[in-house]
């Protein structure tokens, strides 16, 4: 270590915007943006490695590579082609590198009032959480809470239950896995800010995933309506949570989380309601309605000064 490899994707690709909507807030301890790179601790074997993704090209002509910066002894990292390929595949999935950006940009430009944000976020891909359990970990704490409150709870869960790696004097965090949360005491989960109901729900789902009675294939391989129905049979998962699991865990862009107050507020700020009620805007996006959710979040982060406009990138 370090070892590195290329990540091929078509342009445009806005790495910063994609990572920011993955993070939701810069205080995210798992998905880190350091100003020019995406940094992420990923599991390898029984251990973890720290990966860094950089775009050495432009938004229009991306030239991506990733490097493995550090690893713990349990990772048994040898930098083989197979290991690099596995890490590369995981990063590709997280960042949506295989998603065609053209239909997404066309949909954004077609929506009245979203021209400015579509230009700023051009090349933003819909990101995806790294694994099945991580998706639930990033959905359940946010139920009926503000974005900032949910992010704070996630941060405490990561601090308490996630493994860490040291690199150049800085500590980087892995997302807690299902085995760890399945074995956690309910009181320890509640101490991180989860309600009793949320703690019980998260632990029940962690146990189901850890035991193999629940796996991503049961959701990924079925039509969206059936996937939503199966998810809503799980403890503590309602329509909003089920849709968000599909959108942010499986990149099902044909869903939009119903009743998402934050998304509505962001869209109203980007494009006043005279351009159409939220349900009408969702309908116009059709099978790409989930990308409207990411535009809302990306637009909010852009207004906070966290995303550089892609429009400044020369063609």
C-alpha cells in the first residue's frame, strides 16, 4: 500500500456534488470529502482499508482513479488485481459511475424552474449506500426528525460502533456492520439518540441481515411495488422509509419518498410552487422521479456553499 487503479466513467461527472448528496452533511464521519477527494473506509476480508477517489480531469472529461491509503492488519491487503477490482466495484456502485448521466440531465432541464440548479449540479450521479444494512442505518434514525438531528444520531452510532483507521494523524470511520448492531445492547443504541422503537427496529433488522434471513436479493430482484411491500413488512419501516431504502440503497429512481418535508422545502426554495405542486413535479419526472429528490438535496447543499457549480468547468 498504496495501490491504485482507474475508475472509468462517461462525462459529465461531478464528483463533489455526488459525494455531497451521499453525505447529506459535511460532518458525515463515514463518507468524507476533503476538498478534492472522496475518502471512505471499506471492509476487506476481516478488516478495513481506506480508499481515496480523485478526479484528475474535469466534470466534462472525468479522469478518475482511486488509491488505497491505509489498512488494518486484519484486512490481509496485498494489492492484488482481484482485491483492487473488488474495491473498484464497490466505489463504482457507491458513486453511480455506471449510470448514464444524459437522461438525468435532460429530465432536470425539462422541469420549469430547475434550470439553474440543473446547471450547477450537471454530472451529479445518484449515489448509493455501500451495503444493505448501511442503508437501514442511514434511514431509520431520520424518521420524523430533521436532517441535522438524524445526521447527529448517525455520527454517534458510527463513533460508538464503527471500526476506525488512522492515516496521517487523522481517524477515519467505517460504518457499523449488522453483526455489531445485532449484538448491541438496546440501552447503548438509545444512548446514541435512538428512540426505543427505532433502536428495536434497527437491531431487529440487523439480526435478520446478520443471520441471513433477510438479504438484498429479496428486494433487488423484484419489481418496485413488490419491493416496497416487502420492506414495509419489516419492523419500523413505513412508506417513507421503504421508498428511501429503495432510492438510496438500490438506486431505484422510480420512487420518491412520500411526504418528505425536507425535499418539498428545498424544491420550493429552488423553484417556487407556481411551477407546480410537488406531486405534479414528481409525476412529470416519471421513472426518474427519484432524481428529483437528489436535485432537491443537491440544490440545498449548493445554497450552503458546499457544491461548486459544474457550469464553471470548461467544455
